[in-house]
C-alpha cells in the first residue's frame, strides 16, 4: 500500500503537469507510449499468440493513431492504420486456416481493440488539447477518472454495505459506485470554479456537473470492463511497470473510457 501511495503521489502530479504544459505534438508522444504499452499488456493478458508479429503490428498501430491526431490528421490516420492492421492480421489468418498454427478470430478482435480502440479513445486527450483553452479541457478526463476512483474507494470502505452488485468486483458496493459518481461531480464543479477564478474564463458550472455525472458513470464502466477482461483471463494485473499499481492498462483503464466521453461533451456542450 505504501508503494502504491508513493508512486501515485509522484506520477499523478507529473502526468497532470505534462497534460497542462506540453504542446499537442509532445503530448501525443506521451499518449502514444501509453497506448502502445496498454495494447501490449492487453494482448499478453489475453494470451494472444505471437503469430506473424501480431504483437508488433498491434503496438505500432496503437502508437501511430495518437501521433496522427497531433498534427490534425487523426481521422485519416485512424482509417489508414485500421485498414493496414486488418490486412496484417487477416492475411496470415487466411494462409494458416486449417493448420496447427491457425489464427483464431477472437485473437484478431483483441488485436483490433488493442491497436485501434484503445489508442483512438486515448487520442481524445490530444484532441482536447487542441481546443481553445485546451490546457484546461485536457485535464477533464484525468481529473474525472482519478477522483471517481478515489471517491468510490473511500465511500465503499467506510459506507459500503450492499456488496456483490457484480461478480466482476464483488467487494465493491452500491454505496461505492454512487459515492464515486458524487465525488466526480463535486470535483468537476470545483475544477470549473477554479478555472473560472484563476484562468480568467467564464465557466458554465451546470455543464461541469453534467461532465462529472456522465464522465464518472463511464469511468466506472471502464474500470469494470477491464476488470472483466482480467477475471476472464485469470490475471491479477496487466503488468508490473508501475509499482503498486500494476501495468499501464491498470492505471489508465478508466481514462480510456472517460476521454472520448468528455471529448464528445466538450464538442456538443462546451463549458467554457
């Protein structure tokens, strides 16, 4: 537990500072690294075979998509990468069908999710940074994800009575889930107030509350979804890269879901 707290206190502020200070191109490099590691960890956890460089093709795809968003070619890059990755996966599968080294369709789907889905969702951070006032928008998914996780933990520990809501995480309680959403909403309101006070920007606080409500709900869905994968694959953590936290995917599972949700909300209902 001590290691987890120390690493969290060190990496959390550093990552927030990087989001706030780095220009979109430099931030894209950071996101590309996270996406590449996360895709590798997913394939390792699900025991996807090393057929014809499936790991390599998937990781390269995961890295390229955030980099494309950095220079304003995100949509074009995502389409091109998706086509190339599908070709790299299906062509060997066609050739090996009926042999001992047959490539299963479920392995291909895992690779497509790791090489396209995860980086596409995380690229929302780069897209948020490119907005006017992007230095404030880009913090939304991370603040939402981290505060929701913290709120869910403390509400669950001190007030949790109705446990076993889902067998994916039987120790988590209804009070914990509700507390996480409440904490996310309150922290979003606080963040909006701070941006208005010190950033010189007019902030619509009701929209910040909406960001917190929907962002926190999706955050908890993301946490449970990646926990489901771990349970079905019988692994405790996705990796050991971050002491006390597991792998990159263990730390950013909630952010992967929260980022596209907050991007969508900002595009439709900008709060500032």
